[in-house]
């Protein structure tokens, strides 16, 4: 079935600054001039045809807001507790088999890249070595190089089952002989960093950006009455048109604050500027002109989190295979049991159909949910959440991904690159607050805004001009809005971006 939208939809996404003949009734010419004998019936109330037009609210549901006084925010995240690496097995060429450590399990390639040992495997550590369906248990007997570990298998000829290829190594414990100390097979205690393991952490940072907008109206227009009764989302109403225009500007700015925190990304040092034949590499002189950017939620997940594009197509939420893959990845990460899904309409409906198909009595589509249907009740065809394995998922529509004037329109043109949803962990992280001098529990997402005792830049508004309280000779009223903020995405490895 094809759906054809109307050809005269009132879907202009932005306000126009000029006066048009569609903005007012013309009684001076044509069929609507003053000579006509019939007065039209004026419907004063402006019709609200788009419902709630604002898209903000996502961050207020899943995050928090805190003040900051610096030009950047830096936070650290703990590393994994257990020692696990990727490397290359060399079963031959040494008295024992050797493993060359290439990176830790999360892909940190600085492991083994320096002269001093940077991995945590020590002599007498017990290892599991996995490769292409084969698992070998071995003992580390020597660390002859900064990134090479010599091993001896527990089983006869076990190393011969390995090939000179990539493998995964896990430290599961240790085994020492009677009276043995922390030494290699030569009996020499290693004092060059091969003794005790020190915990590590990863450090991340983000910087706030300044966002501005303003509304201006002349002093004459402020005092002009209109015939249309206007209303806006923030409660402004009346017959003064500038009340609506100022309220719409403020609502749009509030939406921009959230959209920027979702979509923004940091500027790459060698990013390409210009289009097509006019493109060129960004130079040093362009950095200040084009801005340094800030890391939004989507960019943080793409850089440090997880992305799922489905298993059977662009919108693959019609079966449990994709969610089983998501669960497996979450098991590899923080294993946070409660997660919130914010998805677009197509994905939401696909999930409803998927969950309904799990009901053996719902083949005809009439037995959705856990309740007794009757002819006198409204049939509930939607689901707000479900449990799979040990994980709970709570589903909610995200207006930003549906609205034609916001991400919904971009998704229509983006095809397979469209964002169909995001999975956010419903939990907190413990971090050390340097200002308070103690550990605090914070949501994984929180907005940091600039503020001090003299200037709060969370959402700063001020009025200039000669209208009302006169501040200048300008015969107009200017309403200025400013915010300086950035988003902190902690534990991005627990987030999932659905494309």
C-alpha cells in the first residue's frame, strides 16, 4: 500500500523574516476588498496543527546538569579488572612457544609498543590461549622482550594445534613452586616493571561551546495589536504577534541546546572543507573560523561505544536475533541490566510486531499483551518494554528521530546511514568530584555548563534597546539568549547506537 501526502501541506520548517500576503487578510483589493457586503467569520485562535513542536526532553530524562568553571572537562574511566590481550602465536622458533602481545582486549595498541613491558603478563602466570576453535592452557615461563611471552603448555603437544596467527590470551591465575619467589626461570627478580601490576585508567575530555540566538522587534511593532490570538509551547498568549515570535525563538533555541548535545562532534585537525572540486584540507588559519566543536552523544558512541545496524536489514528489529547480539555485546561490557531505548516510529512498530509474534495465540494479531481481550475494550497493540535474558529494555518514541523538520527529515535522505534509535543504560557511575573532594554518583550522561558567582551561562537571557527598561538608543527590543555547555558521556561502551 502506498501513502501519498497532500500536495499543499503546511510543512515549512522555519519562520520567514519578510512580510507575505499569507500573513494577513487583505481587505484592500480583489474579492476581499471593503466593497464586499459579506464580512468573513474570523476564527481568532491560531490552530495548533503540529502538536507539541519542541523536541527537547531526552537529556532531562536520562541525564543531569552540573556547573563548571573551566574551558574543558576531563574525566577518567576505570580499565578492565582482568588481564586479556590479543596477540600472535609463534608455536615454533623457540624452545617454548611464544606469544607476541599486540593490544589489550579493548584494542589499546600501546601495549608492547615501548621498550619497557606494558602488558601485565608475568612469569608463572597461567594463561588461556584461544585461536580458531582451539583453546590451549599454558604457563608463562619467560618474558624475554617487552611484548613477547614464552609459554609452556600443560597438555602434550598442545602448542602444535596453534598456527602462527592471531589469538586471544587471558590470565586466569598463577602457579609457583615451593619456596619460589617472583622471578623468571633464570632465578633473577625482575625490577624493571615486571613485578606488581598497577591499575590503569583511560582519560577523556570535552569542551563547552557557546551558542547564541536573539529576537528583535521595533518599538512601533511592539505596540501593534493583531487579530490572531496566538499561543506557544511555553505558555505565551495574546494578540501581540511578537509574543509568539519571541516565544518561538526561545523554544527553538532550547531545542538547539539539546540537538547540539546529541549531534555535535569535535573538529578533526585535517578535516576537509568545501564541496566537490572546491574541497581542501583545513589549515591552521581555518581552526578559529570554523570552530573546534564539541563531542555530542552520537559522536561519543560512534567513537567509544557500540553500533548495531541489524542482522537482516536496515530495520532488523523484527526478530530477536539483533537483540541477542546486543545482549552478547553488553555482556562483554558493563552488563548493566536496565536499559532505555529511544527509537523512531518504524523501529518502535517493528519491536511491537516482534513481541506480539512471540505470543502463540496472537497469530491473528488479537492477543497482544498479558490481558483478557473482549469486544468492549480497546486493543493494546503496543509494548512499553520487555525482558530478554537478564536484561530489561524500556521502549519510548523519540520525537527528534520522527519529526520531519528535525532528524526525521535527515533520516529520510540518509538511507542506511539513518539513526533509528539509541539504547541508554539506566544507571549511575561513581566519579571523584575535585570541587567537593569526594566521590559522587552521577548518571552516565550529564551536561556541564559554565557558571560562576557572577555569571550563570546555563541559559542566560537579557533584553537591550529602548522598549521597556531603556538600555540604549535603539528603537527596538532585542532579546538575547546564550548558553555555554558540553555533554559528558561516561561509560560509552555501555551505549548502543541503532543505525
